[in-house]
């Protein structure tokens, strides 16, 4: 970090008995943010767009006030630093090129954690809506300002937005206030008296658009911690279609008794291979290792998880006793099973029982291991047994049955140890049952690739919380995982694919629906998905904030250069659709990145609608959900919709590139071994001509009434790349 004395810090006013105290003002720069700090303890943050002001006071006169400039991982900044109350010091860092302010407060040992609150605003813009996340597992959304370690969104009816969040000490942080007369960012009172000095930070970001500002906030937070945001295919769970055995799957604590657990799963994978369904990994849930019968608080539970199955330490539902494969299920060990299966493993982990031998061997806080040696030992075991991803489940129970939320540093010891050891051994992480603060903690870890944003057994009643929590995950560089469902559930499959995160199902043998699986993945198991997670539109935030209800709309996209394909999804939240509910919905392509005329294809209704530049797509929900694909109509006059048999029809795993000119479109198509053909489709005013790059003409099927065309591209037997050109009839194509 570079810091230099800022000689242009401006002193205004006078202290000679006047009404205007001395102050330092950081004038508004390119970021549109201004800062003023007065020696009487007042401070003020102003933004140009939106024209908002937040003001507060440290409650004491301040001393040693000075200004400096510097650079951190977020960018170049100017900062005012000062001291107050003889023991606290702090700073307000305003970034030159980003509409953001980083607050810091330094508290000494012996200070009361409840007093470590900075900023503490008492002047807040009027008539703002609030949004945050509840302190519950999977971070349910709330249109109230929840008092916990969540970020707070404050926005007006024009979607002008500010986001305030902790930027350090995430597991003991707390936002408080009502968002109207007061807002404070500090620490949980349960922390009590600080045993060592502590620095706490908070980040305030301004912007236009709820979703855009949320994403900008998360990008700055991950930049600050140096996180390398994982790509959408960063590990097998993100790159490939997978099989899951967790709660809601047919083989969750259940198997064919004639085959045994191991035999059932081996036969299942063999069956998939015979059908040409490629899996990229296999998940083992809590049944695979040895557990107690005790709850996280130590209270006794049932002797057996499933009464109809044999007794054994695997068939229990308590804490971890021995985190190794249960010998009753895997007599040759986990590595031997993984080799038989022929797939990388994703494995589940829970809290460690209070009477586990690990508790005597390593340091613990309640049921949470806080000893790096524990994590080193267990991650080394997993790495040598074919595991590629460790799923830490029950994060909420671990948090509430330990001192992770009551003592400085213990939470970081738990999560840092896990992340460090897993990264050392080449494993990625998935968080499950996270609180909002766990999402923020994830801003620190490059190998935390996925996070559960929905309760167990995905279904339409969970779509709403899943999408709002996906916004939080996406902002922090985490890919959402919706949890297991059945492959025949088309609506769930669409939402899972458009989440751009993990996609996996848990059908019993013979119940899988191959055609639906192929909507998500190529023949080699590679997922075809959008570039970013699907999240609610700004309109959805505004409707819920105003309590107007109705349809929730969400969006995601695929970008090829400056050419964007939008995917829009809509449904009425909840399991029931009241007959008097408003089923109309709309999506604004221009606000979401398509400035040109476009064509919207209703995937459910199999019909299309031409849209002028700036025109909204409007529809009426006729079933459980609506799903539209919106493609731009550029200079070629062709709206290219991609692979007709894929949910994310222009996902880069199928459509690697799209180049457009006035003469036509050039499209690069990727195929996998075993795919005999790929059918592309689109819309044009007249039937286009289609050729392979070698000059071979391909027959186009064109409906003059709907303007819809399709063309089948034969896939090479070994898979590979095919370049296809579309042009207006009569236009010559130059061979390359």
C-alpha cells in the first residue's frame, strides 16, 4: 500500500468562537464522492449520483486530523485520518475513480466492542427502501434491515442505490439502526471487552441500479482481499453435470439392499454410461463417514438415522467422530471406491462431535476446529482419496455452537484453516447452510468456488430465496448451488442452469430423464450455461419493496464480445398461484445490455416477438414459469438464438464465438464426442443462407410466417469445432 502526505487537504472555517468549526474537505472527484470531517467530531459523505448525503459524528472532538493519498487493491484514494476519545483512531478513505468510501476504526485492548461503531450515521437520505439478509441458514432475503453481519441495500424508487457492509471481522460484525434515523456498522455486543487491539472496516458504495451497485460493491470487497474470482468452470462441480446423494436425492441414506450402498452407486454410474449420460463428479453426503448420535449442542439424538437400515456409525445423524470412510460401507477404503467409480468425488463434512478424538488432538471452539493442523490432516486424507471439493455443511450450527461469533479471531481461524489447507492440497470448497456473514467471509478465499443459496431439495417454492441469495453470492465471486433435484423437473433444471453454478441431480436408477439432462450439458458432461448467475431484476426489488407482489422476474446473459444474449425468467413466488394475482411481467433489454432491436423467443410457448430498440418485452405468465431468450438484431438482420436443445442456448461451451457484419454472421460451434448433430436456430425477415467454412451449403428450414429458421450441424465423431456462416440470400461468402 502506498501512502503520501496530501498537501492539498483544505482547512475551512475558524475555531475562534465562530459557529463553523475547522474541517478537512476532500472535494468531489471523478468518483462523484465528497468527504468532510470537522474537528467537533462530525463527518459527512456526499455523492453526486445519486445526490445523497450521509452524516454522523464520533461523539467527541477529534484530534490529529490530517489528509493523505495512497493506493490499495481497490484503487487510488484520498483519506482523512483522526483520533478521538483518547483511545480510538480512524479514517475515511474516498476513492478517486470509484463511488466508494472505506471506513476504518482502530480500537485498543480493553475497549468495549459495543463502542466500536464507525460509521454511525444519524443523517440519512429520506424515503429509501431497505434490503438485507436474515441471520439464518442460506441467508433468506428480507426487505427489512436485519441487524446482523449482512450487507444493507438502500435504494429509492428510481433504483439509485447505496450498499453498506462490514469489510473486516465478518464473523463478529453487525450492522444496526433503522435506516431512517440511524445506521451504524460495528461489532456484536457479545464480543465484550477486546483482549487485543482491533481494526474494523466498513465499505459504502453508491450507484445507479440495485443489481449493478450490488455487483460493484462485491467486486471492490473481493479486490480489497485479493481474491481471484473463480471462473464458471473452475472445478468439476462448475464444469460438469454431477450426481448428488444429499438430502432430497433418492440415494440419501438409501440404497438397494441386494447391492449394498457401494454396489448401488457403482451400478448407477454404469447405467448412466450405458445411456451416454456423462457425469463429471460424484457427491457423497454425510452417510459416507463415521458419526455420533449427539446434536451440535451435545444433546442426545436418535440411535439410527434410518431405522430400516443396518446399525453403524455411518447410519447416524450426529457430529463427526472419525472423518474417514466408514468400513462397513467401504471395506477397501475411499480411494478404492473412487477408482472403481471412475469419477472425482465431492464430499460432505459437518460439525465435529464434542467427544470426538479430534477434540483432544487439536484446538477447538465448541464444535468448530480452529487448529490449522486439523485441517491439514483431513485435507491431506481427502486429496489422497480422489476428492476434488470439500463441502462444509452445517455452518450455522457450527457458528451458534462455538465462540466463532463471540471472540475476535476464532472465526477466521476456522475458515482460514479450512481454505488454506484445502488450497494447499488442490481442493476447492463449497459452503452449505451459510449465514450472510459466511458469504462475506468468502470474499477472502479464491478456492471457495460454490455456496448453497437454497434450502435442501430444490423446488419452485425455493426459487425466490435462491435468486436473491444468488445476487449476494455472485457479487462476492461465489457460484450459487441450488441443491439436488430430479432430472425430470424442467423448471428446476432451467433455474439451475441459468444460475451458472453447479448443476446436479439425484434420481434413482431408471428414473433419470436423459432428454432433460441434455438440456443442461453436452454429451461429454460439460455444462452449457450463461456467463453469470441469474439474479432478480431491479424491477423485482422495487415491486417487493413497495409490497405490490405479482411476478418475480430474473435475468442472466451470455456475451460474445459486445454482442449479448439475454435469458429472462419469471414466476410467481410461493407454491400456490392465487387466481387473482397479476400474471403480467416484463423485462427491459436496453437496461440489461441490448441497445439494438432484438427478437424475444418464448421457450415455453414456442413463439417469438420482434422488439424495437428500447422496447420492453412483455408477457403473461400462463403456467408455472416463463422463460424467454432475447437476441439482438444487428447489422446482419439476423437474431441468432443458438442451440435449440440447450437452456443457455448461446453458452460459450456450445457457441464459442459469434462475429457479425452487414454481410452476415460467423458462428463457431463446439461439439462433444458422441454428438451426431447440433441444431441451431434464429429469426430473420427472409431465409438466410448457411454454409460451413469449407463452403459446403447446409439446408435451412424456414417458416415464412414466424420468421423462425433452424439448421442442423453435423458433429465430428471425435467432437471439435465447426465454423458456420449465415448470410442474406444472394450474398457471397468469402472462404477462409
